[in-house]
């Protein structure tokens, strides 16, 4: 890890610092030369390796204890700095089973969490629909009660790990109330009749993504996570934890871009002198360093508050995600600029980072959605005072 000084900040305890150093050492020895050409097989391999090494155990809580959000944040930051697909593989194990960890029955936890937390099963989080991304209340997929079963009909899209997952946490309308209050969450496996991967989606930074269709898919009522009509609450509670980790992944990308830029301007010469001697270049490096540290402060605050027992950290998580993902885009753009022509050359790390960062400003709540969340909380606080 190029800069470890942030581990001495007061947000972390000694076991967090030891954890970060151990993970960074492991990543340095195991995440080099990752093949991104076949994302399906690579993600399966990465999940298995992360599980064998014991890192995935931090993505689940079989005994009902709160997830250590600071460890999740550090994990994503460190893994993202080393390899984007490694970060993705780690993150989805937590996001996909987050509802089970937080609200699942003892049986559901015993069945799935030992598998996902050891890399023996891959998980997915199926919330987005073709007509409802940020607008979860507009979900139209239905789960109709039929005796002791539910019958699912509808589509989900932009589902990470779609097509390779062994279990999907699926949100569908059960109709207890209008809008968001009428959704429920279910555990679905791809071997169930009526489950179909309709389309594999290709994006600029390759990940396993798919559009899914559920056609009269029957599953027992015991597959429901939590109570009927609690789906929106479950989804928001999961995102309240993992939205901060998206910001941490962006921070990891930004840290790597800063490292690459510093190396570049130190080694590259112009007019017989290193680029680093130019005041304009120094200004870029300074701006990048400020953005990195400011992002880290917002991220670690949100994670620390959650670990202190805060019921919700929606405002803090939204601030962390909004600022960190937007500023990481700027940090990486500056790194590309400082690399000159090499910055846009395929195979260069900063070129890959440029593609990796863009989606983080969209998924798990786009940047403008985060602005709405922040503004509403600020205004509600003012009105309530």
C-alpha cells in the first residue's frame, strides 16, 4: 500500500489496521495479471480465491451480529486499488446476501451464508427493473400468494452476477400497500422453473450483468426474507451499508490513479527535467491528493457512524458516495492527462481505471439521486428544528 498513513486516523481500531495491512499484502501477491477477457470464469475464480483466503467471511453475519462496515470499506478500497473485478467479486457477495444477514431467518442464514462467505456460492441482488432504476416504488414485478407459495412474474435488469449467481435476492410487489410499501424480498435460485436469463449485458468495464425474466416461478413462502411488505425497508437497509462501500471502491480507484500519476511524472522527463518539477503538474498532483483525502474522510465517517450503532446513515452514505465517485472520476481523468498519449492506450492501468470508475456514479443510486437524498434530509432537519 503506497500510503498507509490514513490507517492511523481515529476512525479505525487496531484490528482494522492489521486487517488492512494483511489484505493489502495478500492482494499484492494474488491479484496480479488478472484476466479480464472472460469475466464469468474470472469472477468465479476470484470469488473462490477470496473465499479460500478467508476474506469473504466479512461479507456475512450468520450469527446476527452487525456487519463491520469499516472492514467492508477497507476491503473494497484495497481490492479496487489492485483490481476492479476483485473488488466487484467481493462486493457482490455482501450485497447479494445483505438482506439475509440483516433480516433472514436462522434457516436462511444457515443454508446460504456459510456458502457465500467461503466462496462456494455466488450471490446477486435483483432490484432494478427496465422501467424502475432509481424509482424503486415503480417496480411492477409481482409475487402473488397461492396457498403456501408465491408465484413470481416480471423482469429484472442490470443485475450484477446475473447468469453466474447461485442465489438471487429478488424484490417483487406483494401488494400490502401502494408504492414502495408493497414490496417483499425473496430468495430465488436459477434452477427453479420459470427463471430465465434473457440477455447478457455488455458494458465498458466488463462485469457479469444480465436481464432476468421470471415466468410463473413458484417458490415456497419460506423463501421470503423478512415480513410481507418489508422489501423496500430491507433494500434500503442493505444499501445503507453497502452504498458507503461503493464510495470506498471509488477511493481505491482514485488512490491507484494518484499512485500511477506520481510514478509517471517522476520518471517522465520534458526539457531534461522530470514532469514533477513543473508547477502545473504539481498543482494537478495537489488537487488529486486533496480529493483523495476528502473522500476518505467522508467514507470513513459514514462507516464509523454505522459501526457505532447508528440506525441509519443515509445522509452520510449519500454524501460519501456522491463526492467520492464524482471526485474519483476527476482524479482519474487528471492521471490520464498526465500520462499523455499513453493514458488512452489500451492496456494502461489509468485507461482501465477510466472505464472502471464511470459506472460507480450510476449504480446503487446515481449521483443526482444522492443529491436528492442529501437535500431532503437537510430540509427535513431544518423543518423539524
